[in-house]
């Protein structure tokens, strides 16, 4: 059963996808068809729920389930909307291999499935995510692109989605703007709501607690149109410990992302001047 938070994010994802489609010339509704499947598919829901169980209950980590994967998707769509409005083409567009709609579709699928591998464990979970996601991606694309002449398009979208999945940790070299957006979108989900569950479950200090307490100081992450660069990310925090989360997680993901040149990053404690990182 979906939580109220999941239902709310689902509605926002569908609305945002519709808004982006209206900005395109061809008004291709493929991304919306795929999004409608992603938010309602029972197998995707069960995988996300179990990934969260393994992450929180078994391993003592933070949220890696349905809300996190939907939040990453929303973050990625916000960035895609900003880039499209700024006239910046995706890798598929620049290479002549696909359309903006293809890129948007691949990014949505990658975001929804990037942490599927947490059902197996933390180590190399991004690779397990790709293995688990492959059949689901194929099933969904076969459903929305059933014609024989759609084969090339399906292969391109599937390949791009898999690159976004296996590259989201920032430890494997990726080359596309689309995969780079997934990487940054994942890093942006670090507000205190995501850290609260493991903090309540684990009251005693343990190795890695700095991540939990650092994340718990992050009040809000904003994704906006930038001034010097197309995308501006602002991180508002309640305490200085939040800088650890930014410098050890988000900044490293941005630095290793093919989309780095398109992002400016600012962070600061509420009531104080923001520090410019990028």
C-alpha cells in the first residue's frame, strides 16, 4: 500500500512530466505513458518496499525505498525542465541517437529503479539494480512502444536508463548528460526527513553516524534556474555539521558527473551567508 507521501510525490511527478511535455515541440507523450506505469506498477512497488526494508531494518541505513526513488526522479525532472528551457540538448539529442522525450523517459526509469539492488545488499548495489531493472525496463518499453519499427528506440532508451542506474554512485565512469543528471539528483536527496528513520531506530553511536546527523541538519534542497550556470542547487541547513553531507556526498557526485559544468552549488546555515562551492 502506498503511503500518503508516495501518493503526493506520484501526483507531483505526473504533473511535472505533463508540464515538461508541453514545453516540447512534438508534445510526445511517451514520458507520461511510462511515468503512469512507474507510479502504479505493483512489481516496482514491491521491489522498492523491500529495498527499503533491507536498507533500514537489516543494514541500519537511511531511506532507499519508494519515497527516495520518487524524490530522485522529481529532482531529475526539475533539472531536465530547466535545461530544456535553457536550450541545452541532452546527449541523445546531440548525438542524433534519440529525442528529448527519449532522454526524459530513460531518466524517469533510471530514477525509479536505481536502488533496486538494495534488495540484495549495499556493496555493488548499483550493478544489482541494473540486473534487476533490465526485465522491467524491457517489459515497460514493449508495452508503450509495441511496433517493430520501435526496436531501435527501445534499445536506446533502455541503454540510457541502465547507464543512469549503474552510474548513480559516482564510482564508475559515465559519459552522458542523462546519467550525470541521475547522479546529481540522487545526491540532492539528503534532507533530514531521509535521515530520521535510521536515527530513531539506532539510538546508540556507531560507525557512520556522522552521515546521519549531518543529513539531519539539512533543512531543504532547492533546484532552481541558475544565474551563471543553467542549474542552481541551494542547500539550507540548521547546523554546520551539514557541510559534511554536502562535501562528502553531493559535491563528490557533482564533481564526477558529466553535467558538472551546468551546475552551480550554494550552501549555508539558515540566517547566514551562503557558501559558493561551484
